[in-house]
């Protein structure tokens, strides 16, 4: 392995257009055959990764700032290793305004972590500001007083859990704090508005920076517990198929909160 590649700071670096021509396009979040791909990578002797394609992450980029994006591919060849033996854990498509592909050199929280609702850890507001989208969805799925499950860090910070809480504010502005922390950006008007502030049952306040099913869900449809875990647990998909207590089956849409009865899935 060329040592000089890893002697550099662990920033995520931009992938040149010529090098990224084979990178798959980033699709909207939906169910993907990610487990199949992950098993294939393990057969090649590569260690398992925390994230799979279409997962949302936050990456450290040059300038010592963080940016949110979507996992586009796993274990690509490192562009600076002509032998093809060095692999990049992730290629990530950053959100606008950066909107470019970057390579993540190592799979650890020093340069890449899960995008969640921040508030449990120090500097949570910084993380929220780095993850704020350019435009918010106008319609809100929840109101003040609603019980919700929100995505937050687990005890290790490497993975995430669904935590129970109550919406205490909605469509509120963090403009004053944003201007103080990141004064070089324009935070006027809707640019600094966030959908919800949620008080967790633990007493902690977290900010839901996007009204998306992979960050906030109806508590009656999503029980608290692991969201992404080391054992392979993954509760992130919009449509969940599950068995009811009476033995029948249902499909739950965590975005619209609509449930419908379905035929039992075939075994095997």
C-alpha cells in the first residue's frame, strides 16, 4: 500500500470527473440491493463497512468543515494507487451547493459519520448548520405535541438509533446562532429555519433539520431502538413490511404514515 496516501490529513477529497465516470448516479432514497453488494465485498476479503449505498452521511472536507451527502459507491479503487490494491471505503455525492463526488479515505468518525438529528453531543448546532438543505419541504408532517421517533447517535457515535420524543417547536429560526457560528454564510429568512425541535424522553433537545422519514417518524409506527447497528440492523427504508400480532401482514409507509394490508411474503 503506498504509504504517502495515508500520511495526509484525513479529509475527504474530490473525485475528478474523469475518475468518476463509472460512479453510479445517486438515486432518491429507496430500497436497494445493498446487502447483496456488501456480501460480495466481503468475499473479496474486504472488511465490512458501517454504511451502504444511499445512506446519508456527514463528511469532513478541506477547509476543516463538514458537508452532508449520500453514499454513491463502496470500495472503489484509490485514484493515486496505480496497482489497484488500495480501496476507498466510500464515494459520496455531496449535497448542493457543493454537489460533487468526494472519496472518503477511512471508515471512521474522524472523516465520515451518520447524518442524524443533532443535540445530544457538544457542537450539535454546528452539525445542524452543515446539514441544512438549501430548501425545505413546505408541508409539515407533524405538529407541536406530536409523539415522534427521531434518528440520533447511539452510545458509540458510530451508528444510530430511533429515540422517542415530543415535538416542542416547529418551523423555528436559528438565524441568530447561525450568524454567530458561521458568519460568512447568508442565514437570512428561510435559510435558517428548521422543521422541528424535539424533546427526547431522556430530556435532551434535538433539532430535526429536515422533515424526512429517515430522520423523523411517527412514534406509533416506529418503535425506539437500533436504526443502524454493527450487527447489520437497518431500519431506514421508507416502506416497511411487517407482521401484525394477529398473523396478517402490512406495509407501512413511514413518509405518508399510511398502512395497508398485504399478502404474506413468500418464504425462501
